[in-house]
C-alpha cells in the first residue's frame, strides 16, 4: 500500500495507478514476481560477495553487487532524486545479529554537494534502515570537511589519499558503536577515512554497511 492511500486523493491515485504493478527497482509496470521486481531486474540482481574487512572496521557487509539493476537503481536514487528506491536498498541490507550498534551515521557528502543535490542518498537509505532497526540516525556526528574530487578514475591508493582527512567526527561519538552507511563501496577508501575520523574522536566500534559493492573491475565505471 502506498504512503498516500490514507487520503481520498491517495485512494483515487492508487486506483488509477496501483502501486503493486510497478517494479520496485526500475518502476516498469509489468507482472511482478518476488520482492515486487520485474523479471529483468530480478535476473540482473546479484548478491554482493563477502567483503574483506580492513582493520579499521569491525565488520563490513553489502547487499548487492554494483551491477545491472542494482547499479541502475543506485544511480536513479543518486542522480534522479528517486527517493522511493531508498526503502528497497534498506530492506536488502542484512545486519549481522552480533553487531551491537548505538547509532547509524551515513557517509556524509560535502555540504556544497549536499546543497547542490538537495539530499544525501546514503542518508535516505540510513533513515529507512534506522526505522527497521529502531536505532537513532545521527548524521551530524560526522562531517565532510574537504571537497574531494571524483573517485571514478583514481587507483586504490589514489582514492585513499584523496579522501584521507576529509572527515571529522564530533566528540559525542566517544565510546559509541557506530554503523556507517554507504550507497556504493569500491576500495572502501571513503568508509575507511570515515572510520579513522570516528575512531580518532573516540568511537569504540565502527561497522559499515553498503547498499552495493563494486567488486569487479567492470562494476567500477561511473562511480563517484
Ligand atoms: Zn524492474
């Protein structure tokens, strides 16, 4: 049921455009199967392989490989303002039960980029995840203090250098167990820079969950 269906106008719109005939990812109206996905999207979704956890993190998971419909969905959420995709990706993230989390912090955009885009796609996913986990979201605990250039064409080492010291965390993270949320991770350089800033401010544990992971060279085009 759509969020608008409590109102008369919402009910009328649901009758005209039933919400359950549009694919949850691409929006195409067709016969849907499991997870409200069309055949094309379902066939192209691949779960992310287990990710190697770097020492700066206490754990890292991702829902999907950044390819096919997952990649199209992230790009639509990021560049076309399709906020309806945030619940889809939040639902797909499985947090291991042993992770003890005090608060959820999305990877921040630089304030200028946030202003230009008017929203942060990772924050939208984090908000949905918080509602499911009943954990507070505290976006303000971590800030991006430097504008970093696009990571698209950089090597792993250059990415790490590009984003190192680009973040700063508030002292309120001291002793807390933090879950970082990202939309796409490649070499984890951004998540690591966030983790380093959080630990420098005294965070006890830092976990990371990403909606997608670009695990293959072919996945790594058009990421920024
Ligand atoms: Zn679809």
